[in-house]
C-alpha cells in the first residue's frame, strides 16, 4: 500500500496536466508602435492595439485585430487604422508562458493630412507575426511583446512596416485541452 501511495502522484500528474483548462476567449488591449514606411522614409507612429480571440482548441484559434496609429513627419500628420482577422497558433505547454504566431488579413486605412487637406485610402493589408503572453493571475496575462510585419500597398507602392505591441490580456471561459 505504501508503494501505491508513493506512485499515486506520478500517475495523477500526467492526467491532471492533460486536463488543464484553456481559455475560450482572450481580449487584448495595449500600446502599439508602428514603424511605417512612408514615401521611402520611415515614420514612428504611436497608437493602440486590441484583439478578440476565440480558441477552438488548445493550439488553434481565430483573432480579430484592430489598431490605430498616429504620427507627424515634417508637418505632415499621418494616421492609420487596421481591422484584420485570421488564424492564431498557440503553444500551451507551460502554465505561465504562452507563445503564439498569427497571420491576419483585412483592411488598412491611411490618412495623411497636410494644411487641413485630407486624402484617405483604404487598402488590403496583412499582418504576420507573433508574441509572448505571461500569465500573472487567474484570467489575466501580460502580453510582453507582439511583433508583426505589416504589408500595405498605398499609392501603387508596397510598404514594409513593423508593429510592436504590449499590454494586458483578459481570458474568459474554459475549454478542455
């Protein structure tokens, strides 16, 4: 009987690890910086980034990502907004750290303003990137970093942009692994 009691934790541990809960929904909100390529020069734009993610199982989900960035370069005010959706792949082997990658497709709107004149353009855009979340409590994680490559095409020219984000992730609901 004593040997059985010693071995019991070793038998129960793998079963409990398999039964870990995965959040059904994740909501992210945070600060974002976009290094935007504008007319063959780069402009740093500050802004916000938010997303809503539904996890279909422990490693696959879908995310709606919305962001807005604002900046000024040589008196030219520039803002950009994006709304994109796509798959998210998460690696949930650790109880506290969750790395993820995603590929998002959608629309990007850019609006340069100069001397009160505004010309807006809406175009197709794509984010490819990933990040790292650190669980800090029940239902709360910190997104330590999210790095995304943003491809846009304004004025018949492709732009290569980099977005960095960090903030808070709130999780809701539970889904078995």
